[in-house]
């Protein structure tokens, strides 16, 4: 892509990049000899972004998670030898990190953006909420200060997710000419629902994000939710085409659906240990068909209704009993938080009940594994006849995209409330995630589907996913950044 | 108001009126001798509308609730001697009524429009949901058929609330030229939240309401939620100024905040039995200040957080302990439904705990009365120092308007999520209903407020409420109906 000759500033496409996210792409621990060794970070965001940072001269700023990370932070930058990335850690004191990450981000912001509250009872903001909020503000400020220190190279800042929603405006204050993209990986709450937050928090979050030049989301729905909320803020005007004015400055809100790297997932699939998992699971599955789900054990994933739908499917289609197995792979998630723990307990209790009521000597309807093992999931991807992705709400959902890259013969059952619905709907069996009757019917249809049909859809899914690569995802954000700075026509 | 000479049709202002609502303005029972006697209907909608139908030649179509109603329905129309209204009852078989009213309207639509679901767990649509929906469709059809039979007099149809959301389109099919207003008394769910409903139900509800010429709501927020949802329906276009096109037909969505009748509430206040209640409560209250709430015992009213906020206020301001009493008047609501029962139980348990922990020999912090007694509530209105109206979400909230009509010295604490907020915010202490710290502070500020300030606000509230009368509310809807049929400029 050629930089526009009319531009008075360098194209974002040619600039150095500074990424900020709560969790970094690597984390450092000490081996037995006391040497620092790095480990790949977990979580959807890191997976999504890892494929992007293919070039030199990229710095990734993240919160220190381990004693090793803190040592790296103190020693200065560390160059990750595999990817030519620099990593810089922001050290946040434990109590402040608890307020910022567990309380504010995971218990409050995650819940508002996924519509997860039981509003008659939760949330209840009280005399502790303000301290939680201050921890969030301070952690965001620590990020903004670290980013501002990277400003000498006039980089493009790519600030990731709802944890860092205040950073763009804070950074703009420190560096008024900074070029900033903020990208939200979750959904974004509708305007009425967002008003559940105390007014000053809601306003700070909206103004914080609007500090960016480009405010990115996974899907058009979330863009619109954001614009509907900023529209009512004093000093803001929403213009046409997703652009909005903050005082004299013009910014834009746009959808940039995230992409996954076919290359890296296939590399994982080709590993001997992944192949071994696949062989083991194949032997375990036997002649049965395989229904698979892969999720963090988390309320937005709609795990409970997934099991209820499967039970309804088995009871309505008794000929399938004994001929299908449901493998549910969960990575543990935020287990210290009571809401997550209660939800996880409820899910496992439901599995126990269903298995007890329906199992025979030779067959158990549901098999659950709770483990942090990406390779194991990729091994399972290769085998499914149907992949169940039924979140209540989801920013995008990477599993729905990863599965078809490894498996081109299985069907995808996809929630209409996942961001991935926009791209994959054509080739998926789509469901209302609250409707277990419709989900049960989709499970039946997926398993009953003629093989040719299933393969055709599988190829369609795989092609669609591959058409959108992480470098293109990055390029579209940088392009939007160039465009927003152009004088209007 | 003069009819416009350019109009080829009679002004809606001069037409006869047919109202439809689930609950009628009166209900019939037999006395001991077997004669039919009428009783005023309960509920906010009837209260709001009763003041409107001041003129002859108005028919009110409602569902038969009692054996007496069914007798009236069979015998034909009954003229209510007090108000010159005709009442016509639609007889819906009990099983269908259960599906239509308790299951579909109260457990599903009420919850979606008030954002009340605990989405990780509720709702779960299953194999019974479709039968529930069919009951709703059939009950709406019975209303549409009854209304169509009233068509000979070329009336204006005023169709009330979410229970009858399918009626406008059904009636339009039966009487293509009918002039129809649909008015929603509740909030209207945001576009993303509304997608919780199975798609065909959501679409039918939106298309049903859009069958009206004028789609009315309590507040602009709910208008916008509606327009955002219809925008995505095939065949719909949203135009400027709240107008939208359904094929070739133009309709409009507008806010018509409901009004209450100062005359009728003051009549109630002047009754000897109301005065007796007031005397009794005054004696009971003694020298203490009075915090009052008047609500149906119902999750959207946010009763639990109200008690928690009051507790927080007492603990943070111990000097108020013993000097204030919280009187909570609840009318029983939908007690047969498990969600309502569980919520009511939780509320009463909280009261018991707070009273146990804080009461002294001479003082009990909270007094709860559960009773269906409008006059008792009006008696209490006269006495409050502060009125707590903190709903999670509320279409309008009539209590916030009724209280100041009787009481011009008390303060109003008002949720920003109540429709009444738009009108009353200037004179009220407004709160985020999820924030018990802010609500506790508002209780303190209301009670600490200098008398002159409190009276000034009270007069402001009363004047604002009186400036909007039920006849004006009706006239603005009829005017909108005339305007939507005018050729565009």
C-alpha cells in the first residue's frame, strides 16, 4: 500500500507499533538455575494478536503477572527472540491490580458488556465501588505513562480491550498528537444497559475510549452501541459513517472483525503431541459421533443451556442415545470470583445429573475436561462432527473460527449473538442461545446432515476464515487511522 | 382545535374512541342478590387512563377477569353509569389466558422490557415456549376481532401496552383504513437485549406494534429502542423525526409521557377514610421523619436495593437511628409466578434482618404493609418527608407523580431509569438505582434538606405534574394521528 502523497504525516502502515494489553504475549518465569524463561500467554486476545506482530520494531506493553515479569520490567526491555518483539511490563501493586482487574474489569465491565447481570439483585454499587474504580483509574494511568514513554519513535498505539478503556484519553493528554487505535474484543453494552454503571464511570469509559482516533469493535452492533452512548455526552457529535467529533477532533468508530492465523493453528495441529491427543480421542470416541465445545468455564459462554439443549436433543431423538458423545473442554477462568465459581458448579452439577439419568453401561453422554491445554483443544478440533458455539453474547468467538481451520468435515452450530455470526452465518447452523429447543434441533440437524452438505459447509467456513488474516486485520485498522486524519472531502 | 381544512378525513380529535387494554376500568361481580355490581380496576394503566375517558361515546375493550365480566360480555355492552363509558369484555379461555397473560406477558415480555433476566440462567426457551406464544397470538387475535366489530363508527383505536402488541397489525389486516395508536406503558428493550426473544416472536411484536399509525412510549429512550429494532426488519425504513415506513405506509414513533389526574387523586385524599388513615399514620409516625415507598411487590421496582440503601444510610448516619421510619406499602403482584414470589421473599427477609439488627425497644426502622389499598397509599402520601422511587427500569412511574400532588412539603428521590425522570429531574434528588451508596446519600440529603428548599422542590414537582393532564396526553396522541396522515410537506 502506497502512502498518500497528500498526507503531511507518515502513513500508519509504515510506523512502528506499540501494543498495550493487560496480558502480554509472553510471561517470564525462572528455571531451576534462576534463569528467566518465557512462556506463551493464554487467552483469546493474545491468540488473536500473536499472529499480527510479525514485524520488527514492535513493542508490547502488558501488566506484569509473575515475579519474572517484574524482573524484566525492572531490568528494562526484553527482546523475545522468536518474534522480534520487545516486551515491556507495567508493574501494578497487588491490591491495585485486584481492584483494576478482578473487581472492576472482570466483575463489573465484563458483566455489563455481556449483559450478564441479574438486575433485580446484581450489581449493587456501594461504598467499596469507588475504591475499586480508583484502582482501575490508577492502573490505566500506569499504562498511559508507560506508553507515553514510547512516544519518541512517533509510534502507532494499538490499545487492547475494555481493561484499558481509559488509556486512550489519558495518553492523548500526555501526547496530544499520538495516533491511537483502541480495540474492544468483547461486545459493547447497549446505551440503556450501560447506564447501570455509575454515571461518572460510564462517562469516563466513553470519553476514555473516544480519546483514540479509531475506536474498533468486532461487529457493527457493538459499534452502534458505542455511538448511541457517546451521542449523549456533552461535547460530542456523531457524524455520518461512524465518525464522531470530540470538540474539534474527529475520530471514527468501526468494526474490524478479528482474524485467526491459519498458519499457527495448523502448526499446532501438526505437532506430535497434538496428533497423539487426536489418536487418543479417536479411540475414546469409537464409533460414536462427536459433539464438541471448547470454552473458558464462564457464564457468557452459555454452557448450562448447551447441556440442557443436548439433553433435550437426546430425549427427543432417543435413537441417538449411545451413538453420540459430547466432549466439553473447559479452561478454568477467574475461579476466585464467586459468580464464576457458582456458575462453574452449576454447569458441572447439570452434567452429573444428565449423565446419571441417561448413561448406560456402555455409554456416557457427556465428558468434561477442565484444563489449560490449547494443543489438546486443537487435537479435538480435528475430530468433531459438530462444534457447539452458543454464547449468550460474545465479541467475536475465536473457537468458531479455529475449529473449521483444522476440521473441514464438521458442522458449526453458532449463536446469533456472537460477533462471528456476521461472517460465518452463511455456512453455520445458527441459533438463539436462549432457545434450547432450537439448539437441540440444530444439534440433530448437524448430526443428521448428509456428509456432502456438511463438508461443503465446512469448506465454506474454512475459506471464509482464511480470507481474513491477522495482517489484514491490522492493516484495516492502520488504514482507518490514516483516513481519519485526512481532511474531509 | 380546528380540523385542518385540507384533510380528507375527520380529525381524530372529533372521533369516537375505542380503547383496548388487558385490564378494564371496571370489573363486575355479583352481590348477594345476584345483581351485577361494578368495581374500579386496579393497576397503574387503569389509573392513568381513567382520567382520560371523560367523554361520551367511548368504548373500552378488556379481557374478562371475573364471572361477572363474562356475564357482561355475553349480555352485550354495559354502560358504566359514572363515566358514560361502554365496556366490552373479551372472553379468553382460562388455559389460553394463562399462556397469554401470566407466561408470555408477565414472565417473558415484562422481563425483556425491564432488563430483568439473569441471562446466564434465564430465560430458557424450550418445547413449551411455542405453545405459550400461540396462546398470546390467539388472545391478541380475540382482541383484534372484538375491536374490528367496533369499526362501523370509524373510531380511533387506542391500544394499550405490551400485552396487546400484536393487535395493531392484526386489526389493520381486518380494517385496512383503521386509525390506530398503540401505547406502551413499560420501557422498551434495547435492540440487542430484545434479541433474547426467539426471532419470530421479536419480529411479530415489532411488526404488530408497527401496524399502528402512532406508536407511543413514555420516554424518548424507549422510542429509540423501538426504532433501532424496526430499522433492521425487511420492508421497514426509518425516516427523520421518528417516522418510519412500512412498505408504502408511513407511521410514527413518539414519546407521550403519561399524565395523572390531580382532580381524582385529590378527591381520594379528601375522603373521610383516607383522612382517617392519615391520622392513624401520623400517630404511628410520632416525632420521627417518614420515608415512604409505594409499589407493587415486583422485581423491577428495586425494593431490595432500597432497603439496603436505607440500611447503609442508617449505619453511616447513626444520629438518624430512632428519628426516621421507613414505611413500605406494597400491593401484591403476580404471586403465582415463582420469580415474583422469590423476589418478594428476599425483600421481606432483608427487612427482617435489618429490623433485627438495628431496632431498639422504642423504634423499628422499617414497617411493611402488603395490601391492595389505593386510599391507604394516598393517605400516606400526605405525610412523607421523602418518597423513594428507585426502580431498576420503569416506563414512567406514577407514584413519583401522584405523591407530589398530595404532598407539597416532601422530597422525591427518583431513579434516573424511570420515564418520569425526564419531567421531574429538575426538582428531584436523582439516583442510579444500582448504587446504594448514592441512594443512601440521597436519603440523607432529602431528610437533611432545609424545609424551605424541600417545599420549593415540592411545589415544583406538583406544578410540573399538573401541567400535564390526562386530556392533554390523549390530545397529543390524537394530534399525532392526524399529522401522520397528512401528506408530507
